[in-house]
């Protein structure tokens, strides 16, 4: 995947806020790549059974495990571009 700069990543993170209509799945995918890009591999325990939202977010981040921060930034920007095209 192409390299994206921190500026491009931050810009995408700002721009996607305008697309409140994106689906739960899209939001989770964004969350996972965002965390991977900023933190790296998941470093927290999976939330308890009743924390559905927390679990969904944890699972989304966990799916990105093993991806470098650079690749995660590129993936994140890719998802934002898809969302922008879909809801344009």
C-alpha cells in the first residue's frame, strides 16, 4: 500500500467526522485502523460480556494486529476515501 504522511492521516481523521451517516461497521473499521496507527498492536484485555460496544471496538482493533503503524495509517485513509466516495 502507498505510504501516507501523518498530515494526510490527520486530515482524513478530520474529514471523516463530516460523514456521520457511515455504518457501525465502517466506524469500527476506522476505529481499528486508527488505534493501530496510533498505538500499534492491541494492548488491553477484551471487555466483559455485557460491554457490547467495548467488545466490538476491541475486536475491530484486534483484527488489525501485526500491521505496522505506517500500513495502518494507509488503511485508515483508504477506508475514509471509500466512505467519502460512498456518501459524496
